[in-house]
């Protein structure tokens, strides 16, 4: 069958495929035109084309700023700790839900675990301050009523870091189980039955059947997460962070917000964004290459 006849036969599928292609062309590739702002002395009134070319001067300026390196360090630190704490959480949750035999309990549990994903970080930030605030926080109020000293969850570096990490786990872990549960539905149940006949315990079945079955999904999501090591969401560190813990909470996204929107230095903000994109691409390609060499699995 020729390509033309194949397309004519399955034109409905190609028509459906055109929608996501248009989305990526308009909203992903289209904005790449603005990347040239990083190489221009951008003037809002002259526009991109009317602004003067300055080459790599803006890059030299950004790479000479101490704030850039501190925010870059914090970005790597928070993403690395998130990878250690938050990445295994949905895997463990998915396995636990998969092992639950009661259908109604599983459905209720999944619903309760998915809900935090749909809550805005602004609302989550309010909840965090109501629970862990130094003066009016519910947890510290409870500790004081028990005669214990209050814990500075939001005003000292290490307690803030723990609060930041576990808030992220609570918000994202339930939603992250969806892909792993979908992968687990494809596991042949006969493997579990055969293992049970051979006397395998539940932990051994998880170790030798469940985990190897979702290994490709784990590797794919790990590679994608490694590609985001140099980029971080704006909402979470900005809302939960404050001046008392800026040494940890100031990341690249908040740095871009300050120099781009607050200070109007759009060229410098674009330089940081381009830097994040290039380093992220290097991380994805590097982690994919290492994964292929070590395990034989990759996504590219």
C-alpha cells in the first residue's frame, strides 16, 4: 500500500493528529521567535525587530551576577531533593493501591489522593501558613498547648525545606500514580498466580513481578524529571517562600520574575530562560544516553 492510499484510508486519524501538531506549532515553536531577545537590547516600544543587536553581552552580564548562581544552586538543590523524595512516592502509592483488593476502598482512596493536584498553589500556600505559621499555625499551637517549643517551619532554612518537600509530595503524589497504575493494568495476572503457587510472598511478587513490569515507565519518567533539573515551577517556591528563607527559596523562576517583570530587564530574563532550555535539553539527552547504556531502555 502506497503512502498516499494509506493516508486516504486513515485520514480521520491524521485529522485528529493535526490538532496537537497545530498546538505545538502555535504555542511551542511560535514563541521561539522571541528567543532573539536574548541577543538584543530589547526595547518594548521598538519591538523585537527594531531593537539593537548586542550579541552575547547580556549573557556575560547574567553570568556575572551572584544572584544568578545562588538561584541556580537553589534550583538544583530543590529539584534534586524533590527527585529523591517526590519521585518514589507515586510508585509506592501505585503499588499499594494495586495491591488493595477492595474495589470501593481503592476508588475512594484514588479520589482523595487526586484532589490535591487540582488545588491551586495559592490555596495550598494559605493552608500551609494556617497549619505551620509561627504565631497562628495550628501545629505550633498544638505543640505549645502540650508544653513543647514551637517549630519554625516557615522561617528557618531546614524546617522550611522539609515543609517545602512534603507539601510537594502531598500535592503531586496522588496524581503521579495514574501512569503507574495504567502500566500495572497491563501486567499478566497469571504471573502472580504462578508466583503464589511457588510460595512467593507479597513482597517477593512486588520485587520480581510488579516493579520489573513498570520499569520502562519509571525510566521514562525519571529521564523526563532529570531534564527538568534546571527548571522549576514559579508558584511553589514563591508562595511558600519568604525573605527569611530566601537563601533556599530564591530559584531561577523567581529570579526571572524579579529581573523580568519587576525590573523590566526582558533581555536578561530571556537569557536565563534560554539557558534553562539548553541545559534541560543536555540533561535529557545525557540521561537518556546513560539509561540506554546501563539498562538498555530509553525514550529517544
